[in-house]
């Protein structure tokens, strides 16, 4: 009887210990996958920030900002503080405006001007709220 109790105790210990050990090892990601995910995130943020700054450096944008009375140095520094979804949203708008301007348009049309002004104001509002 003592032998059966000891055998049952060993079986219960094995059953209790084996699943948590397997669960811990099967759900971990390799360090290289984590590092590459972080690098992709950093590269994406840098590309988004570069898209915004590239648009702000365009002479057309500088002219519109000057006409409206927006200080581009303040906007550029504000763009440097954007992160995450805010940066992605502003970058998408910047890319759209940059493509419209780079697409052979020799003058700024109303829709592009509105996008540029909205982008500049959006950056300033986001930074002011944070």
C-alpha cells in the first residue's frame, strides 16, 4: 500500500510539473525575432518622420506656411516629438501632399494647400495637447 501511495505521489508531481515547463518554453520568441521587430519599428518611425520633414522642407510648403503665418521651425521641432499612431497619421498625409507636389504640379492647387495647412495645424495641436 505504501508503494502505491508513493507511486501516485510521483505521478502527480510529474503531471503537475511537466505542463508548466512545456508551456514556458513553447511560447517564447527567439531573441533575433524580437530584435528584428524592434528594428522594424524604429525604421518605420524614422521613415515616417523623414516623410514629414521632407514635406516641410519643400519650398511650396514654406511659402504656404509663411503666407498663413506659421513658424516652420516650431512645426519641425513638434514633428520630432510625434510618435506611434500620431506620427503614422501625419506621415500619411505628408506623403500624400508630397506626391501631389512631386507629381509634376508646378503650382499649389487648393486641395494641396488645404492638406499642407491642415498638416501643419495638426502637428501643432498634437504637440500642444501632449
